[in-house]
């Protein structure tokens, strides 16, 4: 199933790019799904209990952010958001950043198309009024594990 990208999903990608451009760890963490934030925190706790007592959560969050920034370091500003999302099911999918050609137009030669895939998940929660709300979040760590 493939559909047009939703405004909230586009905003999510925009927030990720802003976080990378501004080296904003807090904004980066806000783009992540609960499972990714739990993965970062769980890995931190495991490292701390296995001999890395001097490691701080702040430094581990920065290190986790650095790993994601590595994907963008050589291509910063060269990618545009593909206007479709490829859904795996109703709750998960992929947003693609496509490398543009040298003149800035989308690269249409199939053999040269390069993508960065951003896995997304619809994260649901209950409001105080017991309403179910959904919000798209990035799944950058758990989807790779």
C-alpha cells in the first residue's frame, strides 16, 4: 500500500532535519517513538551496570544522535522528501528521502536513485478524556535491531 505523505509525517521529517542542522538532541528525541527512546534508555542502563559508571544519560543520548547524523553527514541538503509513504500495514511504514540531481531536480534515472529510508510508526495514546490519539514517530533504532 502506498499513499500520499501526511502533513504530520512531513512535519516529523522537518523536525528531524532541524535537529540535525541545529545539533538539537532534545528535538531529535521528540521525533522518536517510545520504543526507540526505551532502547536508548535501556542501552544506557545496561552499559552503566556493566562497567561504564562514568557514562551519563546526556552523553549517551548525544552518542545515539551522532549515529543517526552519520547517515546525513555527506549528503546534508541533497535530499528531498518523496511525496508518498510506503505502508507495511496501517501502523507502520517508510518515508523516503530521495537524493536530488546536481541541478536540484529529482533524480529520475533509476540506476542512480539513492534513498534514505525513515521508518515510521503510528504511536497511539489515551488522553485524559479516554480518547485514543495517534501521532507518527520515527523508528530509527528498533527497526534496525
